[in-house]
C-alpha cells in the first residue's frame, strides 16, 4: 500500500514538474514574439536609413530641382567643350575671346554645381545628351566664317534658353542651395548673352 502511494506521489510530482517546464517554454516563446517586429510593420531597413538621413537627395529634391540640375550640368559641359573649340579653332579674335570666356566661366559654374551635388548626395550626368553631342560634332566640322557664324548663333540661342531655366529654378525651386546657385549664376549668363549677340553681329 505504501509503495502504491509513493508511486502515485512520484508520478504526480513528475507531471507537475513537466507542466512547469512546458509553461516556462511557452512564456519564453511569447516573450520572444513580443520583442520582435510585427510581420506587417511598415518600418523596413530602408525606411530606417531614410529617417536617419533626412537630407538625402531622394527626400529633399523636387522633380524640378533634379531636371534643372541635370540640364545645368549637361549645358555647362557643352558650353565648356564648344568654348574650347572656339578658342582653338576660330581665327576671329572676337569669337576666340568669347570661347575663352565661355570655357572659363562655365567651367567654374560646373565645379560649383558638382560641389553642391556632392553635398546633397545627388548624381549629376557626366556626358552630353544625343542632341547636344550632335551640335558639338556639327560645329567641329565647320571651318572659318561658317564656324564663327554657327558658334555665335548657338551661343545666343543656348543662353536665352539657359536664362529662362535658371530664372525658373531661382524662383520656383525647392532646394535652397540649388536656388542660390541659380540666382548667383544668372548675371553671368546674361552677360554671356550680351557678348554672344555682339559677336554674332560682328561675324555676319
């Protein structure tokens, strides 16, 4: 009889012990689940990076800012390339002088734009688009008076377009430092247009 009672007590103790262990395991699993991120949480690793870096280009630049920056970078490159071509190819002193000014001033503006892009983490284009490349190649094929006329025509037309784009960014852009760049560069572009028109008249 005693043996039967002891056996029953031993079995009961073992059952109780197993139950406690099972409860502990379940509590541990519940705790781990509570500490983990819910499966449907909207926060991801990329979201976290965006939150910690609010100054990234993706969060601060509008479509207008990006369009302007790309156009200014390509336009500036074209002005430098054509300016260098004019200063080395033309035999007309006025056209050579105009080309030297364009290469120098637009080279400086290009450096400022690159510095801005580096600051905000934006990647600028590094080559001309197809239309600009064709204009450069067509100009390169010209000689003498034909070159001078085409170059000055291009400079007048291009700077009228540039001035309109820079004014638009200066007044309607979203990124403060890019707007400041546009405003600062406008007087130089207006001076370029005036000198281009003088040169155009001189080579007619």
